[in-house]
């Protein structure tokens, strides 16, 4: 048994013993995309009313989830550091912490079959209060082989729910007819159409963000999401509304909390760029569905100059990688931005897909490394241009964003951690 496997078993044991002792209610956040933003939105809405904790950052796997239960904000960098974390877990078990959270919001990742089962088995069945399903799209496909297997994995937490639990589900992105067949518990759906019980409606966009109406039953409230650029950025808030309603908060109280909410770094954030440009920073991650939404946002958002799409690799797609990247290039051509810059080994297929569909060759560029792409981008941009930067985390496009920010000294505040 290697150290990592041993560590996972120790952390799992500690986490389960802690949960059995303190017995917090648990809300699991699952799905293909948007989990971290959804977890943060739920936490933000509930934190003023409940003693609540969530996973730090995106600690959502076999190591990260137990760390959230223990209350550890960072992973250890050494063997000694892990010993200290384990001792902290033992302290919680053998001593009484008076202020241990009454509610845990736990984001759960599933990169391969069985991941969610492993994480859910850490949680005693009677402590699982609810599940939030953010959507199901074809990401991390290299370990699934088919969308059907991925669907079964992502919806497996629904099988754990009992009649006194609840489900909050994104009705727009979850393959609703198939999901509905699995629901055996009270639920609220959220949507940007009249299909959902909780709705975002009457959306408008400008450089300040998104103005929208929040609708539930007969109530309608006018709200704003600063720095928002795309409709799908409302989904985390709508999910948070659903959880809060199940936990007894009024829509008026929820709206007060929403007014103070801010979008996480690297998730379609509007940032001022050099030369009087505007950046849509979506450098945190990428997948086929998310890339399409980001490209659509680029072409729909108000802009006085050129629209430039800087797209990096979409990773962990396995055998679906090349056709998915080609499809994005083709989709982009139909949306008609002014320029394309593709970056990374896999992203060469984005460039190819654009050329297959007739995107002007003189306005499409491919670079294997972001350094060369940055030079071309800096030469190209002019005042009024709108620049979308999107790629998977492993491509590190946050470095490119920092290089074209008008205020790079604020990078630590507004960007994902520059690696």
C-alpha cells in the first residue's frame, strides 16, 4: 500500500468518525459543471443564518472532502504536515468542539466511475439532508467511455435520498426526463425558462453585470449580479435559492444575501484590460458545453471593438477529445467572433474545426504555447475590444490573463491562483 492510499483510508476513517460524533446535516453538491460556484453561492446565502462550513476552494475528492469535515483549509506539503492534520482529526473525535458546524455543504467530484460512491460512503445515511445537481454534461469522459455511464455516476446520489430529504436540480442542463424518473423525494428545480419552480427572468447585460428578476411562486424580485456576462452565471444563485427555501428562509431574506454575492475568480469574470480592452476571464476550467456557453456570451455581450476568442485545451475528454475540439471550432465559426487564438496541443483541433467551416484564415491563429499567443494577442488588441480567455486548468491561461490585465497588481484578488 502506497502512502497516498494509506492517507486516503486514514482521512476517510477520521472524517466518518467526526461526522458520527457531531452529526451535522450535509448537503451534497454534485454534477458535471458549476459545482464550486454553486457550493459558494449556497454557502454565501446560508452563512448569515446557519453555522455552516463548505469545502475550501475545490477540495472535492478523496482527500479534499475529509479535509473539509476536519476543518482543514489547506493540504499538507510534507509528511509532518499530514501528521498534524490527522492529529487535528483525532482531537475532534476525542474532545468536544463546541462550535462544530451544524451544516456542511460538500462539493463532490466524480472523475471516474465509483468516485461518488466512495465519497457518499463517508457520510452516514441519516446525515445526508439534500443533494444539489448542477447539470450533467460530457466532461471527464476518458474514464467513462459513454455518456450513459457518466449519467449513472452523476445521478447516483439521488438513490441515497429518502422521503424526508430534498433535491435541488438544474432543469435546463440535467437531461430532465431521465433525471425525473429517479426522483423519489421532494424537489425544487431551477431554470432560466418558465420550466423551473425557481427562475431567472428578464435578463439584461452591460459593463456593470447582469440585471435579472428572481421568481418563485407569486413573488418577483429585481436583482443584480455584478461582473456577470452570461445567463448561465445565474445558475449557482438559483441553486442557492432552492436550498435556502428548503431550509426555511424567505425569498426576501435570500435576496438580501444575493446582493452581496460576487462571482468566483476565473469563472466568466469581467476585468479591465490593457489598451482600454475588456477581458472575460474564464480561465478556471473548460468543457465542450461550457466552451459553447462562453463563446455565445462573447458574441452577445455589448462590445465597441473586436471580439477575440482565446481558447485553450479542454482536458480529460479521452477518445472524445479531438471530435469535441473540432466541434468547438465549428461552433465558434457559426457564432462569428472576429478572431480566434487557439492554444495547446488539443486546441489545434479547435483551429482545424474553424477552418473546416470557413473561418477566415487570416483571423485564426494556433499556438502550442501561451507565450507566443500572448505576443500575437498584445499586437492585435485595440481600445474597445472584448477578449474571452477560456481553457482547462492544466493550460494555465490565468498567466495570459494577468499579462493583459490593466491592473496586474490585483491578480491575487481577482484571478485564480497563478501557477
